[in-house]
């Protein structure tokens, strides 16, 4: 499956989620390629930090950097070599973002429940509509990230997302927790970080189970577990 963590607003936590999902997927025995298509290279920086923390070049996944239309061309070339590919794109309307939309089965959009972030979803919806002309089977899934644990902002954000016909809201809310920042700083996932944060772990696995639902990818390849 090819999954893109996308959106046109920066600061939504795309890189953190892309790296955490790559680690989650690899722990299940899948061979994962993480594509850093963001010029800020946050996912690549995370991978370097991970190598230092683990004192090993084996991060559990393969990581590469791609830009421009190479995101589309190289990922299509590499798709048969990996069980899953996760693409992290920058928070802007870029060539990389459009190239990723054209080839992904799942386009996952994290959104912070705030006015500025929600306003940006109108532009995302337009990108999806254009992208489906080339990729009609694209699943565009939107969820709340860096969210408060409760409050009117959440219900208002969900209502706005559900009003956009190009998006499908998924009930996998990730609350803004310090564990995410602490884990990222060390190059590990929240499922690996000590001390454990059970709530953050449960929220991540809930998102994982939704995004990697085999029904979203009719061409999902058999699992090639590492020996």
C-alpha cells in the first residue's frame, strides 16, 4: 500500500506520524519504504536521530529522499520491492504533494482543530478533486492530530471536515501529548519510548489500523516477513 501523509498547512505533525507509522508497520513484519518528499527533511532528520539512539543503521525501515516528479516516478518503480510505502510531503501545494496524490491508495490528512488549520482544508479538498481525475480510487482520510482531549473545538472541527465531500473523516483522534515530542527528539516511536504513554500508544495504533485496513487497497501485496 502507498500512503501519503499530506495537507497544505505546516505544523500538522505529518513527519512525526509518517515515521511513527513506518515503525509500527515494520514491527508487524512488513518491509517499509519511508519517502521524505518534504524539503525541510524532518523525516530524514528523525531517521538520523534514530540511528544514533539505536547505535545501528537498521532503523526497521528503508528511508530515501525524493523531490519533484521523482516522487511519482521512483515510487512507482520501487512499489513492487516493498510491502508498503509511506510518503511524507511538505505542508504546501507542491509538485511533490501532487505527485504523491497521483499514486497513493490512501491520502491521510492530519489536521489540528484550529481555525487556520481548518480553513486550509478547502484547498486540500480542491487538490483531492483534481487528483482523482488521475487517481479515481484515491481514499482521502482526514483525522484530528495535536488535539485537545475534549471541548467544542473538536466537535466543530469534525463537523467542518464532514461537510467536505472530498474527504472522509475517521474517528482516530490523536491528543497533543508531551510523549510525542519526547519520543521524536530521541528518534523513536511512541510505541518504543520509555516511560510508556498508554494513551498515546493506543491512539497511534487506532490510526494505524484504520489507514492500513486491507479493504482500502485492493492490490495489497502478500506480507514478506523478514527472516
